[in-house]
């Protein structure tokens, strides 16, 4: 179960820069969804570049360090970014580009974050299951929860969903590190996460 929470911030962010902002623009602004989709396409190019960069960065600093740094950056982003959606085309563009860069950095490494904790016999099956659970918890509810928060409390409140995802990611990565350290202290191998 721990593995399902490690990529939570990445998966929540995925929908916070795709489905949620498109819904917000369509429902609460007079702007064209087509114009906003163009912004999303341009921002996605930045996201793809960030996915590639995530591999290079992870090779230098480690996957978990990159994910922890990304989760902290997502938490910071959650505090100011949603209000950019109410700041016209420039604000929307900044929201989308920064969001997709953060998504690329975190998403590029998130699915395998806890894989080393599983016994080799079950590693890929367990990783697939934990990834599916993370998608369900992190992304499955994101557009609806964020839209409800934004509608009832203002667009800035949608950042609370991202902040919660970042919190759970940081906690899962920290607990995973504690568990690995405990396994090393006892001379055992990491088993099921």
C-alpha cells in the first residue's frame, strides 16, 4: 500500500494540468476551450522535455531525492498556481507550463519509486498494482474534487488537493526510506511494501 502513495503527487498533478483547468476554463470563463487546448499542447512539450530531464537528474541525485524535491515543488505550486487560471491567457500559460514541467520531473520517475522494496519475484506485478492504486487515489478523483473545491471555495482552494497529494508522497517516500534503513540494520532484504 505504501507504494500507492509514493507517486500520488504526480498522478494528482496530471489531472490538475489536464482535465481540471480545461473544465475550469470551459465552465467559469468566457475563453475558448480551443485556445486553452493550444496552451495545453505547448505546455505538454515542456512536460515531455522534463520527463527526459528527470532521467538525467535521477541518475545524478537518485530517484527518491528527485521525487521528494518534486513533491516539495508541487506543494509550493499548489499554494499559488491555481489562482493563475483566473489571470487570463498569460496566467493560464504560466500555470500550464510550470505544471507540466513539474509533472514531467515527477512523473518520469514516480512509477518505479518503490519497486526496489518488492522481492524480485513479485516486483513488476506489485509495481503495476501499486501504480494502479496510485492512479485511482491520486488521479481518479482529482478533477471532481478540485472542481468542487474551486466552485465552492474559490479557485485557489483547488490547490488543497495537490497539497494533500504532495504530503502523502513525501510521507510515503520517508516511510520507505525508514523501512529500507531498518532492513539494512537487520541485515535483511526489503520485502513487500
